[in-house]
């Protein structure tokens, strides 16, 4: 094109646009699904007469991927003679999730009471998590709709701009001058920045 500014615009667009348009991984949803499996497993184990400590050890062996490492650390801490409440509270700090905090707080209280009422509490928590999962899935489905529209609009815009630059060279010729390059930067930079901020807000 003879436009030096394209050395900056093209790599930025090639690397940045796909990254911003990509669907973000539903980490919160995946963690909640893992917590649901874990809680139900704990409830089933404890209903068979196992203690909370034994249930934590059994749960670590069949833990969901998102919880495997934190639960393995819990077992190691129990082996190092940590109390069950202390090991669970450390796990809560590492997960940094409000959903996990509610579950772990219930387990800590149950452990301090010798496991009394833990199965009933875990069953209630599992039902609550199921309701929250249902809501979160609906929210994710709704959030996917504007992302799809934005992808379409962005793709159409890029195609139109590319075709205009290819077939309308006379129109864009003034931008090939040094002054035109500065003007192009002044026009394009704010638009790209606003678009990028909008995309970040959309997926956050």
C-alpha cells in the first residue's frame, strides 16, 4: 500500500481482533459445575457413615478437573496434621470463589460439630447450586447473542474497509502522504480503542 502505518495496523488487527472476538471460557460456570459434582459426592460418601475427613480424602481421588489440585492440597495438609477446618479455609482462599466459600463454610461448621447435620446441609447446597447453574446457563446463552452480532458487524466492517482500500485507491490516495498518515492515525486510533474497550466490557 505504501502506507507505513499499515506495519502497525495489520499485525495489531491480525492478533487483536480474533482474541477480542473469541468466546471467553465460562470459568465461573465450569467451577460451579465442578462444585456441584463435588458436593454431591461428599453427600453420598457421608451418608454412608464416613467422617468429613474421610469424605474429603475420597473426594480428592475422584475430583473434577477444576478442583483436583485444591483437593489434593487439602489431603496433603490433613496428612501434615492440619485440622479439617484449617485445610478447608486454605482451599477457600486458593479458589477465591463466593460459591465455593458458601460450601466450604458449611463444611467447616459441620467439621467443628463433628459432622452433625452435614449431609442435610450438603443436600440443600446441591439443590441451591443446581438452581444457580440453571440461571447461569440462561445468562450465558443471552450473553452469547450480542457477541454473535458483534462478530458479524466486525467481519462486515473489515470486508468493506478492505474492499474500499483495494478498489477505491484514488479516494484513499491522500492518506498515503505523511500528513495523511498522521490524519489516519488520528482517525483510526480512537475508533480502535473504543471498539477494544467495548469488546472487553462485552465479554467481562
